[in-house]
């Protein structure tokens, strides 16, 4: 059973996941298709507990310090991210490219770590953002190694939104892609979410042999020749194996 008011409160907080620093009551009401009076009550409740903070100058709301405190608690509990950091740092030093770490929990792939390479990139990924399963290397690397039933259940929920002309937009094509990913042990996002960017990813497993996330390396197409791509594939697979081993796999 779900409680509507709680769901609406969490929906308000998730509006900030898209990068907006501040939102007005009107903007929140329009985004949620609710009346301003309903939204105002929810916002005031969240603000009273420290989950939202009102900027007195603009009158708009931003995320409060209580979420920052809870985020630190979650981060400290995430051994997965903690043990991965030195491996990620080593990989970035070697490849000089941006590396991402994604966690898979409750049917969602979430970016939890991002380490910039020496060549800075403006790309889709952002810590806390969901990674689409069908058009990202990290998403496909996870999906390919899930138990068949769980994989099919997730695929059934996907809208297969098209981001570029290379995006996979049919479930049949996605199924074929996942078979290739599982056979070769890594996934490639070939300009499927952003033109000019290729991401290579490998799955990460825990002590039970279950896929719990993935790690990827993002490289602009202008820098990706055959030799560098092979270097990226080797580096990503090695890093994924190291993290998996640390987790008891």
C-alpha cells in the first residue's frame, strides 16, 4: 500500500534531480499537475523538517541540509562506492578519460561516482541521475547479466526513448544487443545517448554472483581510435573484475 501524500512529497524532491537548483511553488505545481494550495502544504511540511529550504530573496525552494546529512550517511554505508574509488582513480590516471560508477538497486541504475579525466566533458551523466538501460553502456552492462526473468520484466517497463539516430528503439533489437554484451563481457554505447561520445562498460558482481552495478569509460569519438578503444576495453574489464573481487565475487 502506498500513501499519496508521501509519494507526492518524494516526487517534489525528485524534481531537483534534473539539475534545477531552485523552484517556485508555481513551477512545482505545474510540473506535478497539482493545485498551488496542495503543493504549498507539502512544501511547508518538507521545509519544516529540513528537506527543503526557502531562499528569502527569491522566494523559491532548494534542497535542504537534511538531505545532505542523509546523503552522507548513505555514502558511508556504500562500501561498493568506497572500495571502487582507488580502482577508478587508477583507471582515470591510466586512460585519462572520464569514468563512471553505477549502482543497481530496486530495478534502477543510478550514477553514484564520476571521476573526470584530463579532458573535461559535458555529458549526460550526473551523480544521482538514473542511467537509461537501453542506450547507455552502464545500463546495458547491467541488464545483460540479470536473471532472464528480471531482465524481461525491466525491458517490459522501458519506453525506449530515442536520444540520437543510433538509439535502440525496439525490444527485439535490444534483446540481440544484450546477447552480444553478455557474450563479450562488456557493453558499448555507440553515440546512442549523445552524438560524439562512446562509452564502454563492464558489469560488477557481488559475493553472491549477482550484478550490482557497472563501470564505464566515456571517450569522445574524435579521440577514439582502434588502439585507444582496445585500451579502454581492457581497462574497464580489469577494473570491473578488481571491484567484483573486492566485493567477494
